[in-house]
């Protein structure tokens, strides 16, 4: 009979990852609900080149693959689950925040896409000629940058 120490059986979840992901997901849901209501009839100039303009995206980033929303939904959910599996094993600190941002943004967009009929994501931030995006997109980008900086600094991202 093979005995495994109880420490190895315990589920180790970095709570920072979970908290950051839940905060991003909740804030994104609130801002998208606001955008669908407040921006339904007109865009709003925020400041400088920043406009708040309601737009729906059935593709992925920058409206890539708009013709296949069901496939896009399935693929994004699978990617989100893979990142979640890795992220729950994130080391404390910078890695946990980076994974939390990625997971929260991915989860928020997946929920928005799955809840909508037809399946599409609510976007509302327009910066000049840059494609319209949302809080979840910004969190995904920030999470990716945080993780890339950590890797470039030689930090380990995951616990063993």
C-alpha cells in the first residue's frame, strides 16, 4: 500500500488569484450592464480621444473570427479553463495577480458571451482608431503584461 502525505492531497489554491478574478468578473459585469443601458442610444465623450460607445463583438479580440460565434465561445471557454487550471497553482505575489487578471477577464467575457443571444461580448471603450474593448479585455491585457514582466525578471509563476 502506497501512502501519500496529507499535504500533497490538500488542494492548494492561491486565494489572491480567486479574489482578483472575482473582482474583475464582478466589475466587468456591472460596467457591461451599465453600458448596455446608458449607451444604447448614443455614444458619450469621456475625455480626449476616449469615447464610450456600445458595440457587440461576436469574434475574439479585434473582432477576429466573427463568422463563427459558437466555435469562438467553445474555444474561449476551453482556453479559460486551461488558464484557470494553471492559475490556481500560481505562486503568491505578482504571478497570482497576473493570473487573477487573466482568469477574471476571460471568465467575464465568457459569461457575457454565453449569456447573450446571439453569443457576443459587450464592448464600450473606444480610443481613437483602436478597436472598441471592455474592462475584461483590459484585465486580460494587463494580466498578460504582468506575467510577461515576471517571466522576463526570471520569476517562477507556478508552485511545484
